[in-house]
């Protein structure tokens, strides 16, 4: 009997240790995307803590082992299995020609919730107005491999050199043109540059190692994270509204509400009244609440949303 108990305890310990050892190696971008990425994970339900020079942050999800690296390097580390999954840009997947699983698109960047663009720019006084005029010219960029492929596909012979930074200031003294990342174009205009073409639109992607994605436990974990991150982004700029209304005013009030779907309506103890709940854009609330009040809505409550999962 004692031997059986000992064997049972050993087995339970082994099972427990296996559970503890299960980790998903997640790479998150160090640099311009870091702050917004941490905030997105927070809304998704994952709290990440780090100090300024720390590259191994702590997460309240013990199954996640997080490392911070530059987004530019993320695809190769996910491809070779250093990380099971990671956050990077579509541009860097192309630049590294990385063979990874693109789990989902996450529409956010360092300064907003929109795509970023790689554009060809020259000095504002340049006579060059199209990329065809760059034949035989020198171009500086951080996106070297993709830019070479792009111009080759257009059959335009150019010299492409890697830029370590401050790319905007290199035109026209050091190079004839640059290919640079922009969201609004303000920095380019401030440096007296004009855009002559757009060569790539990029968004943030959640990617996974192909072998890791075949592992049952890792795949489920990755897909759960993907679901929560997308839910957090869906909730961006959205709020919930609750209110009580007379049944007689229900049709009028429903017409005011630009809901994602039909509002949720619940009966109250007083049969003349119903409770209505709806999700809508926060920017529309200031126009809608006074109208709701005008049509007899009472007990109006506005509340923030962390996630909206379709």
C-alpha cells in the first residue's frame, strides 16, 4: 500500500512538473511599438512589467516566456524557433523573406490605429517626380532587400544602400532618394522631402513558428492570445450604453442607435418599461445621449470596453 502511495506521489509530481514546464516563447517588439504593444496586451488581459533596460519582462500569465527584440529581427527568430510566436510588421516579414505562420493582422502602430507606408521620397526641389527617373540613382533605406526586389520588378536599375538611421537628412547630399517608413508624412515634409511613390503598405502581424503551430497546446495558446488581442483592438473607440425606456418609445430609440447589431432588450418588473443595452462608437455618444433623454430614456449609463469579440 505504501509503495502504491509513493508511486502515486511520484506520478503526481511528474505531471505537476510537466505542467510548470509548459511555456510559450513570445517575442515582443522593443522600441517604437513597445509601449502600444504592452497597452494592447493589458486590454487583452495580460499585464506585462519591465524596467527600462530589461529584455525579459515579467507577465502575470506564467505560461508566457517573453523576450523583447527589435521588430526588424522578429521574423527570423520566429522562423528558426527561437520564439514560438511574436509581434512584428508585415514589412519585416517580407524583408527577411521569413517562412512563418501569419496568425492575424493587428491594426495598430506606434502613433495610432492605422497602417504604415513605405514611400519613395526625394528633395522638394528635385526634378525627379517618378520612380522611373531614379534609374542609375542611389537610394538609402532600412528596407534594403524589399526595395531591391521592388525596383528589380519594375526593371529600374538603382543602387540601394542600408541606412543606419536619420535617413531623411541624406537627401540630396548623400543619396538621390530614400525609401522611408511614414504614417502621416509630417516628418518627411519637415525635412523638405516630397513623396513620389508608395511601394508598400504594412500592418502589425502576430506570427508563429510553423512547427510550434503544429503543437496542439501551443497552437491553442497562440490562437487564444490572437482572439483576445483582436478583441481588444475591436473595442478601441467603442463604449457600451445601458438605459431604461418605455416600450412605447422603443422604436424611436432603436432608430437612434448605430449598433454593431440589434441592441439587447430585457424586460423589467414594470411591464411598461424595458432595459436596453448597446455598443457604439464613443465619438457618437455626445450627440446621442441628449436625444435619448429627449425620447424618455432614463438611468443612462456609459461604460468602457476592454474587448469586443465577434
